[in-house]
C-alpha cells in the first residue's frame, strides 16, 4: 500500500534484531511480530521524519518501539478473555500456538521491550536524552490509560450495546487514532521539529488514524456481507461500528472529510509532504 | 514488617494520585494497586535512597513506577490463563471483580503507567533527563524479556515437571530477584550514587530478592502442611519450589547464606546501612 519496500525491509530486520534468541518467550514474541503486515505505524513515523528532513537512523528505534506496542495489543486483543480470535492475518493467533499463559506474557514483554528500546544506550546515544524522553512521553501517553487501553475498555463495555456517535468516536480516537498520531509525532520528534509543526503532524495522524478505523468498519461491513445478503449493521462480535451507527453513506462522507483534513494539516510541507498526502489518499481508498 | 509507616502512607497516597478518575479502567487499576500489601519494592527503593543520603522526593516517582510494574504482574499472574487464582491478599482477584478482559487491560495500563511516570514532566523536572533514562533502563531491563517475564515463562513451563536446582534458581532470580534488585538500584540512582556503589546495592537487592522467594517457598511448605501432615514437597500448583528441590533444611541454610551475603554487600555503608540490614534480617525471619 505504501510501496516503500526499502523501509519495510529495514523495519522488519530491526524488529527481529530486538527479539533475537531461542527461548519460548522470544519465539512467541517474534511469531506475532513477524506476521506479514503493512507496518503502517513505523512507516508513518519514518515517512514523517523523512518529509521533515530528519535522519532515518534516528527514527528507526522509535518506529520499532511503536510496532512493539501495536503488536502487543494485537496479541492481547485476540485472547479468549478479550475478542477470542483464533486467526490473525491468515495464521493461528499467538495463544492458539503458544497457549494462553505464554501469549499474555509475550504481549507483556513486547510492551516492556518498547520501553527498553527507547531507553536503550544505543538509542539515547543516537538521539540524546531529551528527545528519548519526549518520544517516551508521547508514545506512552497514547498507548495507556489515556489512550489505546482506554479505547479497548470502552470497546469491551460497548459490546452488544447501542452507543452514540460521540462515544464511538471517543472509542476509536483512543483505541486506534492516538497511537497512529503518536507514530507521526515520533517521526516529527526524530526530525527535531518545533512544537508548532508537531501540532500539525499530530493533527494529520489523528485524522488518518480515525479515517483508517472507519475504513476498516466500511470494509468489514461491505466485503462479503453485501454478497451474502447480510445486514450491513451486523458486526461479527456484536460491536458498534461506524457503519452500524452512521450508515454506509455517512461513514464514507466522514472518510472523505477526514482525508481532506489530514492533507490540509500537512499542506505547509509543500512538495516534501507528497508521500504523506499519498498515504492519506491510499488509506482512504483501500481494499482489504 | 519494615515499620516505616510514614513511607507507606506517602507511597499509598502517590500511587492513588497517579490513577485518579472514575472510569472502569482506572477503578480496576486502583483495585489491585490498593490491596493492603507490604510495599516491599517501593520501600526498599526509598530506604536505599535514604541510606545513601538521597532526597525522598526524587525517589518517590521511581518507587511508584516499580510498584505499578509489580502490581500489573500480580493481575496477569492471577488470570485463568496463568495461575487461575480467585483470591489475592484476602480479596477476589481483579478478573473475578472486573472480568478477564478488563483485568488484562488494567495490567497493561499499569505497566504502561510505570513508563509514563518515569518520563513525566513532573519527574524529569525533579531528577533530570539523564537520571530518568538510567532509571527506565534499569527497571525495564529487570521486568521484561531478560527478567521478570522470562521468569514467569520458565515458571509456566516447569509446571508439573521435576527441574534442576540451577533452573529453579534461574527462574526465581528472573521472576522475583531482578525486580527487587532494580528497586534498590533505582533508590541508589535517585541518590546519585556512583557505579561502584550501585553494584553493591544491586548485589544486596539480588540476595534479598532470592532469599525472599525461598522464604515464600518455606512458608508455603510449612504453614499449614506440617499440621495437616501433607508432603512438604507438594506445592498447590504442582510447581517446583526450593523446598521440593533442596529440602527444608538446605532451603533454610540458603536463606541464612543469602542474608549474610546481602548484609556484607552493604557493610561499606556503616551506620547508614542499619535499616537495610534490618530489612534483610526481618525478611529472613518473617512469618506469613
């Protein structure tokens, strides 16, 4: 989707390097980390850094830390006590392969590893202490009790219930958009951007993050359900979606509106922002 | 056990402050965080800091971050996919009260919060960027794939198996002793101690950490089993313990040896080390 295979290969190599070793825990961590994926968050971080003329090597550890956080959340989301999913990206989920106990711990260790990467001597020698602290602050504010984990709790609590558009938006901003926005912010930080421009980068990330989630809902609702004649408002887990709450037409309008807002936020970058503009358009126009 | 009620009250207040708010997630986080406990790890951090003439206020955020890590590990340890415990410190476990999904997420959020605390502006304004990074590095090295989580995986894998004394020691050093040692190290860091003395503080922590775990095994094996005539080698979960592997007499010898080694490590502190010496003796002499 983003066509930057150079970045993708370098990310994948570095992710594996961080989890080298042969014990069960490391195998379980690598299993989900190495599932084929878009690497949306680390690529966004690196593309933002590049658009702002930052150095790739300064952003790579941040990009990997973000992917560790994202991957841990997938492992825990799939657990029987959460979404109880057997398959992820065409492969058995972590707990199906390693058992529930090891899967919980592999998730814990990946989140922990995100901290280790940011505080590592290797990282701090590259980016300096001040920047490492700012990156940690931005990332973990987005991923914890005021961000992703809060969104996951709202998600659990809304199961089988009818919820308002406001609560749905709050859930997705926390569960998905804040981490994507943090990925962009860390790219900006790695490039040494000032607060005024960081604010625009965060806005871009928040818009494409929310749009990404609405597109997920649209694709879920339309992919095989139209052909199977199922109700568009049905979600597999009985969860509220943008399609069930807003309807398909309005959900698509919202995608368009957020894409325009994302592009507007980075318009100040001019030609340097072309790749980020393309990513926004591709995300709004994707198929599963 | 440590008789420092002033520290205990200040720790408890600060821990609650970090998790203020009324949503389900914060309630679940506070529920286990507020269970009555010894607060061994944060008290150790503060007592080490005090013994090294450091300032209490610089160490308090670190002490709280350590307790967040310890508490998350308790919540996840109790889950059905791990030890499947219904009770913790005389109260129903987190997942019994809030459900498994919220319990997993409350644990995740507590681990995340540990890093938020260390990277917080409030903390960094107190201790400086360099020290915050060193503290994060020491804590999360001890709690992740090379420490606590690794120990938990070894623990899961050894269930129902006969294991060697070496593997048992490796398990407990990783699962318990490294985090206790990190607590001591963070106290030393908060006091601005140099590397040579930090090494002695780490050694003290590692010895009392391992001794603490062996005492747990001894107390588990002797508390009600002697009176009930059960086999001393039986552990409730079929897990290997120091008593089942070494026998009671040798386990007690090991406790004595580790206590002496801990006291020796901090003997250079002279009178300033009296409280740390007392803590080691009290831990080696405790009843449940």
